[in-house]
C-alpha cells in the first residue's frame, strides 16, 4: 500500500463494504461490527441493493440504529457498466471519508472495494471470505477465472479473514488464494439472546399456527431457494424418512428464491401435500413460508433443523438453530463442522447421501430424549463460540495489529 496516505483525523476510520442487505452471515457480521466496535473506531457502512427475489433486511439496521450509505450500482450479479460505476463511486467515497481501513465482505465488494482502496492508497485493506464460489457454483472455466482474480486481490490485501479453520485450509491450501500466514480465523459473531428468550411461548405460537400436534415432528430448512442450497436433497430425504417411521414429519422450507417453482414441482412429484405463505391445505406435510424475520419463533417450534448445501461458509441458520436448542442434520461442507459437533449436537452426512440423511432424520424423530440432549449441547457450544462480543473483540485486535505496521 501507499504509505504516503496520511489521514488527518485521530479516530481510526473504517470503510466497511457489503454488496446487499440480505439475511445471512455477511450481513450479520458487517452490521454487528459496525454497531458494536469500540469508540476507537468510526465506521461508514456501504451496501448495494438486494436482488428481486431476496428480502431486504433493513429491519436489522433500523433495529440496531446502523446508518447505511447505499451504492445502488453494486449488486450481486456481474454487470460491467454498473460495476465500473460502483468502483468509481467507491474511490470518491474513499477520498471523502479518508479511511484508515477498508474492510470488504463477500465477493463483489471484495473485488471492487479492494481495488478502489489500493488505487487510493488506503493504509490497511482487509477482506472476509464468508463463503466462496470455487466449487459447485459455476462452469470450471469460470471458476478458474474467479480463482485467478482472488489470488491477485489477495496480493493487495493486508489480511484475509476466514470464518472457520476448515475454510482457511480450503482457501490457502486447496485453492491457494494466498499463503496461510496472510489468513486469520475469526468466526462469525451473532446476537443469540433472542433464541433463549420465552422459548415455550414461541413454540406454542408456531405449532398452533400450523396445526401441529404434540407428537408431530417439525423439520425446518432455512435459506435462499437456489441451486447451491440443494433443497432436492432435503425433499428426497424427508420423503424417505416419512416412509421409514410412524411419526408424522412436517417439513418447513423457510426462504425464497428463483428456484421456488422447481422445488415445488419436485415436491409434487415426491407426493408431498404442501401450502404456500398465505394458503393452507388439509393434511399438508410441507410448508413454504417464504422469508420470515421471526426465525427465533420458527426455531422454537422446530424439532429438527436441516441444511443440505453443496458449499457453505459458516451457516448462520445452524448457529441460530443450535442456539434455540434444536438438533441439526447437515451435509458435511465448508465450515459446518465448526458449528455442528458430530454425534454431540447433531449429525453430519456426506453431500448428496440421501439414505444417510433420511436415517439421521428418523433417528431424531423417534427419540425425543436424544433431540433434547443434542439440542442442549448445541446451545452451550454456539453460545460460547459465536457471540458477537467475541467477534468485535477479535476484529478490533486485528485492526490495531495491522495499523501498527503502517
């Protein structure tokens, strides 16, 4: 970086850049850091706009009183003209705000923000990988292009943050984005208190709303309805589990996305009776809830939470599920093993293994004591590891360390 850049202010300034206010790990991470960093730091939070199928989560920034500087050109999809405008606008913001640190979150802001910071000579440039697109997303040629871009961006970054030890190994050794010593592991930090508060009342409210009986087993999956989340595995495993047990299993698909119609069609083919957001069907065994902001109520009413992704960073849905005392069944991908302890807080199966996934669902469905045991252990695990207080402390320490060498 250009050490001739000399800020004229005393408080350390951070320009934090995120591409959209969409529910998930990147948003929570960026918002809690912006809101709760110590008074040593002054933060400007820059975000783009969510896509049409994504729920804009400005309720969270409003709730926490986090000011936002919108950059509409910086969307999630690649658009050369809009991306160039976003890059130029980021350079102007940097010249006006004069940050000591530019910290980018996720791929698009990671590229545009780091290039703008480097061009303007910002002293410290940091990027957090919340996930990655280096497998299961694109054609191999496109993936190789993204890999080369990330390797070049790694050279202009002072630190790269992985959100789990597994992710650090994958990024530094498997994909060779940068040497291991450039990576720091700083797990996600969330506000988990609401998942402990008034759980019985919330459970009653959820289960009454959907007509669930005391012995019915609610199986919830939360996330965008897109290919990488692999909802087909959820549907097939749930259908197989239903055929193997006398317990009534009811699936809840929380979220929305451009594959909604495809997922509904597969549900029909598998024989599910399902309803949508505003409709109810007699005897339904699957519910599409679309986006919900009361995930604490949903988790309180759930008996099992599932995740079937082909690729993940550290899934917020599983942290929140464990904080709620729900056992988890998940594919063994990305940083999931940092959240779910096999056989202690839930079960992990290999990606695409429908039979094993169904087996774990049945095992939990038929043993309420096991669900309670794993759920309690999960709550203790995530509360000690993923609280936002730890995130803020870890990040402040890293910022101070990096600035000392400038």
